[in-house]
């Protein structure tokens, strides 16, 4: 268990550092070519490698962070029954979108995000759907368990709120990745919503609803019983990725793009923090036993995680 926590923290730190280096490269280094030309040959090669592979690295580390977290906190079954539908269904949606324009609009991926599946979709894109989608869904489901609602309403609410938070992230991600000086994908025609077609937003929400609904069916009605401390990793991943897109959007695009950035904060960041805050402050020993049983780990003796109290 301690080794898994160490791996999880290492991946989260690497994910954060990779995003920070990406920001520095996009905002400070690339706009100043004299700095690059002043580097020795080795430095120029290293910089070129980091810019061409940086996107792949930060997405892989984000996916590894959430995978390690899900296995440790939720168990093997819940981890796989979310990850597999998220990756398969989001890849199908992206392949359909890049081929036909449905459900996101006419768009195509450029270079910088790794090998393209079928020559259309970088293999890292379904991984990003997985790790951000799972962060959103776990926050929504665990947070809503503290709200007095019928079970069915909490389950549907978790899918709806999780998908909304995922879509809200796209409010800053798409402008940052498609309309700045160094894009990673492009829309064939600029849409009415700050360069994005409205169906891109409905496509994001719909894709999230589909794979979160499939995962919810596998997970069943049993509560997650996660404490606030146990939700810190998904909250951190969400906030870090929001900050990455928001800083690029605000720094490189004109003042109009403060509007989608503000909408992203209101519809994504604020709910994420509120859901984390209203979650149970600590997990009781009885709740921990329920989680362990759901994970089929009765025969193991993991250390009691942070946030567990003997009540």
C-alpha cells in the first residue's frame, strides 16, 4: 500500500511538473526564438524533444495518477469498470467525430500528442478522457452522498454533475489547444461559441454521460464512502488541468476569452471544490470495512488511510 501511494504521488508530481514545463515552453520560450537559438545544439535538441513529447508525458502521468488512485481507494473492479468504458467509448466518439463531424463538429488533430489511432486520434486523447472523467465522477458521486436525496437521484446527479464538470474544463481547454499560436487540434470552421461550435459542447457532455452511465451500472448502488482527504487527489488533478488551460487561454487570447474562462470556473472549479468540501470529513472504521469488502480485499491488511477515525 505504501509503495502504491508513493507511485501515485510521484506520478501526480510529474504530471504537475510536466504541465508547468509545458506552460513555460508555450508562453515564455516559443514566443522568444532568440532564446532557443542561443542554446547549444544539445539544448536545442532537448527542447525540441520536450515540446514534441511533452503533451504525451503529462497525459500519461495524469492517467497513471488516477489509475493508481482508483486501484488504491476504489479497488480493481471499480477502476477497470470505469477506465475501460471511458477509453473505449471516448475513442469511438473521437474517431466518429474526426471522420464525420458528429458529435463535436468538423475538426482534426495536429501533431504533438503522440501516435494517431487510424491516423485520426492521438492515443493520449482517450487517456485524458479517462483521467479527467474519473476525477469528475468520483468527486460528484462521493460529494452527493452527503446530500439527502433518494439513491436514484444521487446516482443520476453524479452522472450529470460529473459530465458538466468535464464539459466545463473544455471551456478553457479547447481555446488553449486550438486557437493559440501553437495549436494541437483545429476546427475546420470557427464556431459561434468563442470559436467552438455549440455541438462540441453537447458532444463533450453527451460523451461524458455515456461512459459515466456505463460505469455507474457496473458500480451499482453501493456508496463510495470516501472522506474529504480521500478526494484530494481527484480534486488536485481537476484544478491543475483547469489552471493549465485557463492560463494559456487568458495569456494568449484576447479579453473575450475571459468569459469562457469564468464559465469554466463557475461550472467546473466551484462545484469541484464544493463537492470535495461537503464530503464526509473523515471515514469511520465501519465505512472503511464496507469499502474493503467492495474491493474484495478482506484478506489483506492495508494501513488505515489518512482521514480514518475510530468512531
